[in-house]
C-alpha cells in the first residue's frame, strides 16, 4: 500500500507538469500558426491588391469604351452603311469584352453579372437601332438612331456596373 502511495506521489505531480507543458506547447503552436497566417495574408494582400486595382481600372475603361456614344465616336461612321457600322460596333465591343474577360476573377459574381448585363444592353441598343433603319441607310443614320436609343435608355446598366466595380474596390480602402 505504501508503495502505491509513493508511486502516486511521483506520478500525480509528473502528470500535472506534463499536462501543463502540453497546454503551453499547444498554445505556442496555435499562436505561431496564427502569426504565420497573418504574415501570409499580408503578403497576399500586398501582391493581389495592385492587381485588383488594375483589374478595376480595366473594367471601368472597358465600360466607358462600350458606351454607345463612345463606340460610335471611335468608329467614324462617315463612309459606312448602317449594316457595316452595326457589324463594326458589335465586333469592336465583343473584342473589348473578350480582351477583358479574364478580369472577372478579381470581382464578385454580382459585379461580373452587372458587367455582362451592360454588354447585353449595349448589344440590344445596337440591334434595335439597326432594326429601325432601312437597308439603304448610311452610317450617320445608324449613329443617330444609336444616340436616340441611348438617350431613351440612359445607359442604366453601364452606370450600375460602374457603381458595382467602384463599390467593390472601395472595400479595400
């Protein structure tokens, strides 16, 4: 019996010391892991933030470039027929969109959907403007029809998409 009491006198304090050491080591490892995660997040944000800003700039520029008024002004519809201008504007808009398609990785699903809706609205404006004209209409008539459609719609989808991009970027500042 005395042997058992002596054994407990040794094992109980040793067990308490081991448990205390276990708690210290677990706490240390946990804090070390948190510190490492914070360092990784800091390094990640230093790398990703400039790229996100560039992506936002590109999308804002894209949205401004596909505004119907800007599309028409860049294409110079003087010597084109309405059909040629319509095709030229659609091709230019699709090329711009395809060029900036990869930027969707840096935005939320909601923001990218707003950008796609803006592209769809501009396509609708161009198609409706073309349908309003005769086959023998020239590019100037097409440009006037596009301007009229734009004034009627006020480019709500483009302005909404721009607001979405700007508000998403403002989260980081």
